[in-house]
C-alpha cells in the first residue's frame, strides 16, 4: 500500500475531472471503477476508485482518491493504492502501487 496526502487550492469538481482525465489517459489499462459524490451544506466529498494493470507486478492495482472541500477552501486529498503485492501472507513487489501513485503526483 502506498499513500499520498495533499492540500490542493482548486475547485473540487475541476480537480476531480483533471484527475480522472489524467489517470485514464495516462495508462492504456486504467479504468474508473466507481464514483461517489456527497454534499452537506458547503462541505463536499468526492471519491474516485481507479484500477489498472501493473506490468511490473503482473497484476491489477487500485487507486482510491478521496477529496474533501469546505466552501471555497482548499481540497484535502488522500490517495491510497492497493493490490500490488504478489505474496500470500506479506507484501512484496509493490512497484505497481508506487507507479500508480506517481502518476497522480504528476497530475497534481
């Protein structure tokens, strides 16, 4: 598992769209698995779950991006990858997870 936490000064809708386009156009095997958007007053939460094939690991890895914004304030973003390990009882070869997160870093 790899994790990225960042504060971004951008509208949450524009940021979500930029991330979606960047991830989907950045990998031939990337897919947007599901989306969830929630609003309560001036607080917005947006979740995106992506998946792609990792050639380094020979398996699929997922990327969960959660964004939270209050009013016009900054977006608090947390991204967590999973699924890149090849072992049964402990994690080895997590290169695919880091590579997926690196793509998001480029976009941000």
